[in-house]
C-alpha cells in the first residue's frame, strides 16, 4: 500500500492486529471461546463499582491511578511507586517500545510470541526479531543467540499465548544474565494467576533485583475486565519514571480504575474462577486427546489444538462455527494447523467436546 504521507517505513509493514470474532451468522447460541475471556465474568463488586463510577463521567480520571496502584501494592506486595497502569497491558507494551526503542534498534521476542510485540516495535520504528522456539516453548539459548548490540527490548510471554507453554525461573534468570545492561527484559505475565507450577516465575523477583526488568500484568483474563482495558506493570523506579513521561495523562478510565480496585478486594471471586479453570483444563485436554487430537500442555486458560494440516484446521473451525462455537485461528502466529480454544464454562466445554466428536465422525462418513 502506497501513501502520499511521510510515514515511517516500519509502520507500513504492520499487519493490524485481528481480534477473535464475537458474532456468527447462525441462530444457535454463541459460545465465544476465541479471546481467552473469563467465563464467569467480572466480580459483582467490580461491576457495581464500575456502574457507580458512571455518575462521574464529567470528571477526568485520576491521572496516576493512585488508589488502584495502592491496592495492587497491598495485594501483591510491590511498592506503589514502582507500578504503572495502562489501557490494558497492550498499552504498556507499546509505551515500552516507544520509550526504549527506535530506528536502528531491535525488539526481540520468541517465534510464537504475542503479536503486539512485533506491531509495537514497528510502530516505534524499531526492527522486530523473532527467535525460533523449540517444541512451542521459548528457547532461551535461541533468544540469547539473537541478542545483538542493537537489542533494546526483549519480550518473554510467561505463560505464552497462544501456545500455553511457560518458561521456568531458571530459564528467565539465565536469559537476563546474558543480556547487556542497556537491554530491557519484559516478562509479560498476563496469565500468571493461572499457574501453579513450582518452577514458574512471573518475573517479579527479577524486577526486585535488577533495574532493567519489567513485569506486565492484566485485569482482562482472570479478573474478567477485558471490556474496560486495564493493565499494569512493575519495574524499577527509573523505568517507571520513563514510562510515565510518555503515557497519556488520563490513560485509564474512571470505570476501569474503580472496577479493578474492587476486583482486587473480591479475591474469592477470582479464586473461584481459577478453580473452575483448574478443574476443566486437564479434563478437556484429556477428552480431546482421547479423540486422537494433539492438544499441547497449557498452564493458561486456553488450549492449543493441532489438527495436523491447515485444511483440516480450517474445516474444523468452520464446523465449530456452524455449531455456534467461536475458536481462534492462530495462522497469524505461524501455526496454521492449530486452533486456540478458551476454557469456558462446563457447558461450553461439553459443547466443544460433542461438536469435535461429530466433526471427526463426519470425516470418515
């Protein structure tokens, strides 16, 4: 696409992010399992707080999200002055690339990492670099091999979307130790609340020890606030100061701040959502594997199903959609044989099981 405007060349290389669909041309009930949203929805306390805040729509938000940062600090134990809030962790990822990269600089991430790493790098004029993975896991040795004198930001999604895999604490430590001091390691821990593995680390310990590490988090997944766009990050005071210089002055809305603050006070609701996922994730994985499908191990609130070839994946996607089930094609992540499926309610997952059983039966009919 050509343009008469003087635009950064890198911006014209961006393929805009395509979110999962939410509507289908069918009369059947729609099961939205494409976006890793929370099947139980938001906490009633969070909903009430957001509704109450609507009476203040004529007022600008509190610019520094002070009350929310203090609540995050209280819940997770991180100093409030080392926290920043954004319109989803997506905004914070973009701010990091804007602040720490630019033309001639490189942004490194793993092969099947979150698409916004590449998009945000290109928007900032930087060069995106994807390091090959091994068995759909971030390969630390591969990442280290791709570090150059121009590397300024290194993103590791932990756990990773869409693969569901995770990096261990030892792997993150080794990756950080191999980076130059002027490279920022960003641990994108959007799904961290779901992980119980003993060798997992969300990156917060590295942040506490080093000035060149940032951990990003979100309220979109476990807490069910995706519609409000609210995320946060923990980093050194120096890094947070830099990010505050480039973020918009009122970047997090009043309803978002109110709902997120209330959600952290309703921890039982969040833990109920986690327990549902803990119960259904292994059961769904086992059932689908029992059909002969390849389902990769996942520690998030989603699974990655491999149908062996792109045509079969497309056919399965079309069949599910005809049944009112919306999954997520991940061809854009370089995984054309796969579909990602959110772990929804028990009823949702029974419907997926039944639909895929019929799909496989139809193949041999």
